[in-house]
């Protein structure tokens, strides 16, 4: 993958190139970002840039062995790149890197046991990994585990995987000056990650670790302290809108989806995939059951919603959050916001239903519910509890929503 193929993130791209060109790139990098920001794509582009034969031609005068005078090669820098700001995309190394078959670029990611009695290893799923990256470069770990048929199993990066990483990185590089490991979601390492500490701290010559994470608090502190952190910001709404339009999406639809996605390109694609869903109708039925029709309607709504599936449930809650945020913005700005007419009307009704403090309380509950859905909470129990909480938040201000 080339930097030019990644949605925006120009500042991060420039930072990476400058770190390389000024010999300031650490041998262990941590890309920290929220879902849908393109961190994994940036890691893949960096690996391709480092192995590109045009951007980084091999030098016969430099190798990874100690000199005759016993001087050790520098471990904390990846050196001698020329002034190109992207990989060429056409040399043999770029072709292999783009197809995820370069022998000096290794990958590690959460997996489950593929065959009973054998330890789960990333290499067992390398064919699926190549297909996944090709089709879903902005996908999240849930997408990946569903893609490999993990169902409700918990993916992990195990001790066996760490041993395999140590073995692979101890070998001499085949074609490039560099050996690169891209580890996606190191949050799934657990205590087994301590096996990698010595390798990360004292790697073989010209070895680069690129860790791609979303939650800093779940990372081993021992690994975190050994990495150079590069924070990758969420995408701007205009970035997502432009990317969708470039993908031949109707501009009006692209604008609406980009606003709802809130910087998450993966979410934007999910919203497009389920564009036929009548989230507003589902939300209207829910709120009317809470403030008008009572427990029987609430139970029916919960039953139907619990059958939607985890991803659709999350999208529905995200849509409700989006409308609440727009209604708060509308109240603060005196109605001067750009929304489709149906959403603007609904946002105005939400403002009559609840004041800003109540809406903020609902947003907090929706965020909490999304968190539990991601962790396989029972959908019926969760939405029953959420219905009761919303009733108590808005019971003092009741306005029926028009059908």
C-alpha cells in the first residue's frame, strides 16, 4: 500500500517520512488511533516505503554485520532513505509488499485455534489476512474475527505466536535491508507479550516493529515504554465525504453518512452497507414506547431490536447519538445547522423532548450500551435496562413524536 492511497492523514505521513530522512525513526513504533482512522493502512504503507527499491536502494557498502573493528550497527534508527516521499508502487518489492507476500514483512494479529490440538498462529490465517486487507483495509477486529469464522470465540495473540515472532525475526532478511513486523491489535497480547521484551529492546540489526493499537490502557506497560508513539487523529468529516464521493457515492448521501460516521471511515462504509435500514423509524417507535405506549410496546420493540445483530445495534445507537448531538448543536446555534430536512425535524423534536443536560445523559447511556454490546452483552437485557434508564431521564418532559 502507498501513502497516496490512504485517506488524508497528511501530517502523519509527512512526520513518518521526515523521521526516516532525519535518522530519527525508532526500531519500535506504536501507531495509536481510534477505529476507522487508517492506522493499519499507514503501517502497511510505511513497510512498503522502507522496502521499496526506489525509495531505499540496497547499498553494497552497508550490511547488518559488525565492522572489522567490532562496532555494532545502530539499532534505534532505520537509515539511508532517499528523498522520495512515497514508495514507487511498481518495483518488485512494492508489488510483493502490496500483495502482502514480501518475505521480509511479517504480520501478527488476533486469531483463534484453526485446527483442534494445534496452537493458534497468525501464519495459519495468512491467506485470509491478505484477502481481508484487500477488501477491508479499514476493518476492525470484530470484522476480522467474523471473517475467519471465529463466531463468539475470543481472538488472542498467544505465547506460541510470540515464540514464532522471535524465530522469524532472528533469521537474516531475504531481499530487503529490513525485517519488519506489523502487529495489529497488540491489546490482545496479554502477559505473554513479555516474551517479546528482550527482542523489542535489543532487536537484530535493521529490524523494525510497528504496533497498531486502538486502546492504550490495554497495552502492556513494559511494551508501551519501549515504543515510539505516533498518535493518528480521527479523520475529518470532509475527508470521509470526499473519499465516499470518489467511490461514486451520491454527494448528498456521502455528506449525510460522513456526518454520522464522526471520523470513522469503517463506520461510514457500514452505514452505506445498511443504508436501507430505517433507523429513524426504529428510533421513533422506541421513544414512543417509552413515553407513550408503555411496557407492552417496549417489550415488543426490545424483542425485535435484539434480533438485529450486534453491528446493526451499534449502528442504531450511533445514529441516535448523532441525532442527539445535532439537536444539542441546533439548540446552541439557534437552529443554524445543515441537516437533511427529516433529520432536522427530528432533532427539533428531540429538543422539545429533553433539554441539553438530559440529552447529554442519554448520550452517556448510549455510549455505555455500545461498550457492552461490543463485549457480547445480552441484547434483551441491555435494551430493557436502557429503556428504563431513558424513561427516568426524560419522564419530566414528555412530547409525543409524530408518526
